[in-house]
């Protein structure tokens, strides 16, 4: 919810599982899952916050918990890419020496973000990952409490995408 606290532990988990979704055999679309929070929603047989915690304490894996509630034909799938603006993570960490459209995308997004975060230096969006791009990424990472590596890993890619989307007002 906008303006509410974001917990780093939850944010890190979301970064790790962003491209995973629940599937069921013989269905083309991702499975729509709902759960009970135990206070506002309480439907018997639905995945529940406290019921899943109890199962996890008994040693159930995430997949076993999902199958407990949704059936044995439930499994976790991973999308090869997620579509939309901004573009999906290219599948590997971007570092000095890389030259690609993914680098150019990051450079363009950082230039837009710079309008609201002037500590981030302007970049030439040439698609070449050099010292200036690494420095801009390092500064971005520092501003947003990410490890300051100067490389664009999965977590940094999606944090840049999140901030870019907000700054560019793409969701309005």
C-alpha cells in the first residue's frame, strides 16, 4: 500500500521469486490463488496465513503447502521473462564491459530517475557499460539501500524498474 512500511526481508523475497507463479496441469493461464488472513477473510479450505505457517513448522515446503490447499496437480513455474514497461531482467548481471540494449535501457531509466534523485549523474545512453554507468548504478544502489556493487543484478534491475515506473508515472 502506498506510503506504508516496506520490510527489507519481504522486498528481498519478492525480488527472488518475482517470475514464479502457480500453475495447474492442463491450464494455460496462471492459477489465481486466494488466502485467508485469519481476521478479515476466513473461508474454510482456503490457503491461510496461520495454517500455512503451521504446515511450514511441520516441515512442509512451499510447494507442499500449495498442494495441500490447491491439489496435487499444482506446481510452481518460472516465467522466462515478464512483459511490459520497463523491460524484463536480461537473465544475467550487467557489469563493466557489457554492451547491449539492456544496458541502454538501464541508462535511459537512470536518466529519468535522475530528475527526482539528482545525486545520480547523467549518462550517455549508448548501451556501453563503462565506469560512468557503474558509478551511476553504485549511487542509485546507495540511495535505495542496495549493496553498492556498481553492477546491475536481479534486485538492482527491478529496483530501478520500480523507481523508474513511479518517477515516470507510468502507472497513472
